[in-house]
């Protein structure tokens, strides 16, 4: 699948997740909260695949590149940010510091997407690594401490994706570069 098709698929799929939430719960405050949570969970699943790509690529030859999967995750997460914006519009109850948290999260996601394809510059690689591991930590904290216990399975998937990522990166470092 081409990069463009995968990114568009991530957008369409997460938009469908939001649409189903609104169809089930209505265009209400509750529907908006369900849509925001559901789109975040879908984006987290896309992140797990992107994050684990260095290790998964060893077993799945047709797996898209790491950059393509990160772009798909960024696209899916942008749909989540739209759902959050709709939640802000429909829910007038005060949420202290939530807007600041969303801005920081959005910034980290955008940095992850902008820096993923710049492997030439060491600074860009470091910035990307900081952003992607910060995202990992945010997802890990969110799902490992979730009150809804079945969602803690996403924390397990995140740990497995980290293990796959590290294993794949260690293997790649041992492999001689051939031109």
C-alpha cells in the first residue's frame, strides 16, 4: 500500500470511529467525549504498529516503512485532535489546564511527523526520538493507569511494541550496511 493510501486510510478509519460514536451517543457532550476517547484509542493502536515497525519488519516483508507508519499515526491522531476540539465546543464545563495539555500533545505529535523522514541530520533524529518516546510514555501512562481495566491491555501492547522496536534496532545495528 502506498504512503498516501495508508495515511488516507488512517484518516478515514478514525473518522469512522468518531462517526460511530456520534451515531450511538448523539451530537452531545457525552457523544463528543466518547468520540474523543475512541479516536485516541484507535490512534494508539496505529502508534503501536508504527513504534514496533523496526522489529515487525523482520517478519512482515510487506510492512510499510517506519516513516509511512508514523505518518499514518500522525494522521489518525489529528482526527483525535479534531474530536477533542469538538468536545471543547460541546462541553462547557471547566477543564483546568486541559487546553495546554492538548497544545503540548499536538506539538509532540507534529514534531514526530515532521522529523521522521530526516535521517540525515543527527539533531533531527534526536528530536524525533525524544518526541516518539515521549508519545510512548504518554500512551503508557494513560493506558496503564486507566480505570477501565480491559484498556490496560493497550499498555501490554505498548510494552511489546517497545520490545520489538529495541530488538529490531539491535538487529539492524549488527547488520553490515551494503550498498
